[in-house]
C-alpha cells in the first residue's frame, strides 16, 4: 500500500492529533511527560507493524517532506541562536559537552565489550554504540557503509538503521520518566518561582519552550522568516557538498543550522533582528510533523529481527543512558530544575536525535515551567558539537588494534 506525499502529510497530522488526545486522556502519559508526537507516532508504528505481521500488507509512505521538515527545524534552531546569549551560557555549555562526550566513550566501550563477549565482530559494538545512538540514522547509515566497504562487515547499514530506530523510540520514551524521577529529588520548588524556570520575573520564553502558545505574527514576518529558512537550506546544502569527503565533513542539517546562526546574528548586527514569533511558529510545526513522520514510518519488524547480541547491546545501552543521566548528567549540571530539563534532553539525543531531545524538554517544561538555560545549551550541543565529537570519537576507536 503506497501512500503519496499528501496522504503522508494527512496521516502525520492525524498522528499529532491522536498524540494530543492520548496525552490528554491517559494519565500515565501525562505523569511520565511523554511527548505528544512520540505517543501518536508509536501508535501509528504499531498499526503499521500489525498490518505487516497479520495482514501481510506493507504501508509505504512517501517521506519526501521529512528531510526538508527536519532541515527547516534545524534552520529555525540556528535562527533562534543568539551568540550573546550563548556566550553567557558558555561555561554551562562546555560542562554539558564534556558530560556528553564522556557518554559517547562509555557507549562505545560498553558496545565493544558486549560484542566481544558474544563472540561477534566488535564493529557491531560500535554500531550499537555512539555510531547509531548518538549519531542517529544518518550517521549510522554513513558509517555502516564504511564498515561494509572497508572492514567487510556484512549488513552493517541495515544493523545501523535498526539500532538508530531503537534509539529514536527509547530516547523519546525515557526522557519523561527520568525527568519525573529527578523532579521528586528536587521537590516542588521548580515551578514558576524558580529562577530559570519561568514566572513573571523571568524573560520571555525562547522560541521552542512553548510549542502550544499562540504566536502573534504577520504575513510579512512569516514570509521573511520563510525566506531566511530557505536561504539556510540552500546555502547549508551547498556548504555540505563543498566539504563532503574532507576532514571537515558534517551532516547537511549541521551546515543548515550554522548558516542560520550566521544569518540571525548578522541581521542583528545591522539592526534587523529576526521575527522570533514566526521562527517559533514554523520551527515547532516543522518539529512536530518531522517527529510524527519519523515515528509513524518506523519499521518495527526490523527491531524484532535484531540478533540476540545486538539486541542485548541496545538493552544495555538503554540502561546505561538511564543510570548515566540520573547519576552523572543531572549531578554534573547542578542537580536543579535546569539540570532536570537538560537531562531529559540528553536522554533524547543520547539515544535518539536532536528533535527528540527538544520534544522531551518541551514535554517537561510544559508541565513544570520554563528552563531558558536548557533550551539555550541543548540545541547547540545536540545539533552541532556532538556530531564533531562523535566523528572524532569513532575514528579514535577504529584505531584500536582489535579493528585491524
């Protein structure tokens, strides 16, 4: 059953509506602050899995809008990045990056150790480590091809995609429960009276902190913002093509984000600031639709087909993420409300992807209050620095004697 592009858009919209209804109707989803796109997307993925398994019918969605939506989301992240604010959050950003990089190393150590314990190629340990988890589908597929071509590892790309799919699902599920557990530790002081958690005395929330808020804008501001996003996509794609195959190669979405940062801050310097409300509107719509499409098109039967060693590695990685988030990320980032939101975001991109991290944080802040610091730090680390750090980490691990 082939669903064309407009049909896919209709289904994605319905997935978001179903997610809204589920979170409103099911107390456990609200208690564990599960993001609405995740709730609706998993239901859709289960329906597709049921059709595949019992009706022997595969539903194939036209996902040609998925990549543009993802890149538009990253463009709005860049356009929303104020370098002056980033400078203020610099020490926290550096500390958070150190915490994130340490997890990359631990993920690979754990993956390789378990792969060797099962007697399988240690490259599967890397695939079930930071390659596919912190790296996501794009990084996983790219390194899978390298492992097959240069190391002779068969089915590496398929395994990487399956691992990334597992991570995307678990990253969206774990963030809320971990945040709920940590909120019990810090008590009820994290509401509107907590500095950095919202309230009348705090600044206006950043663009992605209130996805359900009405955003006052005009057609002119909307079109201007759409133009900036289109420029970010076009220039970012060209820049990605220029550095492809070099030591500076980065995913296209990182280049798009970088162009967005330059545009926004360049315009601010000449007194033409971007329209924040229009950025918020387009960014949140792009994020919601991208997540809905990403989750409803998951091939859950690929997860069911994972060999026992790889599945065990992924289960261990999930446990590592939970333990690390609670005992390392939360404590290292200050053991306060901002640390709770940062930790929820870390669960999202530590196993899944940046959009999952933002959705996790939105679900937490919608319930407990704003966290400007988290929305300042996580997008830059999760969407920019982690790809560079992960690439270096993977290359250093591949220099170990066990891979030669």
